[in-house]
């Protein structure tokens, strides 16, 4: 077992020395910056910011200007109440404003809704980042696992090749049969097939991670192996304690809480339609008029003489809206109730995820320890069988059977070790900590 463990450490050292090797932190930071899903969520946040700006703008007065020019030809009624053919022109200018004084709290509640919507979208963005962090960590661990298996398979090919050469020499000297040589050739072929499969699994694992990172191609990509000390089991907290921390910090829960506040504010806004609304308006205007056959003052004089101003208040009192307001309030209340259920459902899902992660972590720690012992025992058994085989007390079939049991135990241990690493770090992540190893 010792030489396989040393091989794994050697592989990690070589990967770290390569130019362009990525740490887990490098991968997570790059994915967050370049992942398409996160970019889409970021655009959604920007849209909510614009909505908030629009909602705040409703407090401001409106201001508009207009100008018109009218021409009239043909027979028409004159000032002395007779009909005549005349040509008239009319030019008018106006500048007006409308100021909302009270709109049943619609504006203030609309601003609150936009602020809550923005906050929820921001939490959705954080959740998308959290999902990417978990996915990247899982893909990263898969690379670590598959590259160690590849190294084990590569060393096994070397061992079987040397064993085949040894048997061929022994066959020439009459100390091994042709059947032994043929059996070892079959064993070597199987080892090479296992190496091919292990190499392919590593390539697929790298491809999965590079796609998460939105890299154009996987060639030349490598990861930095963690310190072996970080692969040891860690003390696990009670899942109830983990959940108590997670429910206060996880973006998925915080987003649903904000949406619950949103629906509560939406009820207030809907009820505001029962209240009267008051607006203030004012404006300036003037006009210029000409008619053929009649004298008229100059353009400037008419604009000065016809200059007018106005100011007014408009009060609107809702009396009966065909049940529209009542139904809007009931609809908002139903949305609030539904969001309460959605929040509870999200909490239940989080609780289930933590419980599953906890049980997986406990099982992986147990499996890691038992597989470590099994691999150690299988390694010792293989060394004894190897010694017997070299002394002529065991045949090649017994030798290969013992070796295969050892390889299977070693592979099981590697899988359990990295599964334990991922599951324990995942529990820390639920508590709001970064995934690091």
C-alpha cells in the first residue's frame, strides 16, 4: 500500500509544479466571474435596480411642453355672425406639470416592493454563486480521485510488464510454463485496459470542470492537489446545529424571506386603492391668432397679451370599482400565504439536504476508515503472496488474484477518502464557510 500512496503524492507534486495548475479557489473565482448562469442572474439584478429607479421617479413631478399650429381654409363663420371665405392660423404653446400629492401610499409601497425585489434578486445571484461553488468543488474532487486511480493503474501496468518479462526469462530456463506466460500476458492486457479507462475517466472529469469554468478547451488543464493532512476526517457537528446556522445565512432562505416581505407589502399597496388620490397640476400657455381680412397684433404682442397660467388640485375618490380592488387585495393575500408555504418548503428542503449531507459524511468517514484498514490488510496479504510466488510456493494465478484484491481495496479507499473530503467540506459550506482544501 505504501508505494501506491507515495505514487499519489508524487502525482500531486508533479501537478502542482506544472504551469497553469489551478487551486480550488482559482477554479471557484474564475467560474463565478465567467459562468453564464451567474452572468444572467447579474443582469437580472441590474434590471431590478432600474425598476427601483423607476419606482423612485414616480415621486417627482412630471413636466411637459407642447406646441401646435392650425391652419383653416374656406367658408366659415366670422366674428359678426356672417359667413365668408377666410384663412385663419392659430399657434399655441404650453408648459405643464403634474405633481402627485397622495396616491394611497401607492408610490411609497411601490418603492418598497422594488427594493425587496432587488434584494431578493441579489440573494438569487448569491445562490447561483453557491451552486457553482458546490459544483466546482465536486468536479475538482472528481479530478483528484480519477488522477490518483490513473496513477495506480499506470504503476500496475509497469509492475505487470516487469512480471511478464520475468516469466518469459523463467520460461526459457524451464522454471515457468508457457501457460504462466500466457496468463500474465492476459493480466497485462487487462491492466492496460484499466489504464485506458482510468485515463478516459480523468479526461472526462477535467472536461466537466473546464466546462463549468467556461474554458474553451480542456487541454493543458491541471489542478493542485491538497495537502494530505487536509484529507483526514474532521469532527462533525450535530445536523440540527448546522441547520440552525444555515437557515440564517443561506441565500436560498434569505431570498424566500425577502419575497415573503414583498408579498406583505403588496397587500398594503393593493389596499391603498381604497384610498382617495390627490394631485396638483399647473401650467403656462399662450397663443397667436390671425384671420384674413382682419387686422391682428404682432406675434410678440399676442404672446404677451394671451399669456395665461393655471394651477389646480384633482381629487379622485374610489366608490365602486367593480370589485377590482377587493379582488386585488385577496389575490395579494393569497400570494402572501403561498409564499409562506414556499418559505417553509425551502426550509424543509434545506433541512433534508443537510441531513443527507450529514449522513453521507458520517458514512464516508466510516467507509474511509474501514477501507483504509481493508487496503492495508490487502496490501500485506499481497506482499506475502508475492514473497511466496517468488519463492515458488504460490502460482501466478494466486499472485494475480491477491494483487487484484489489493488494487480493488486501494481503489475503494481512494474513493472513500475523496468522498469524505467533499461531504465534510459541504457541511461546512452549509454553515456559511468557504469550500477549501
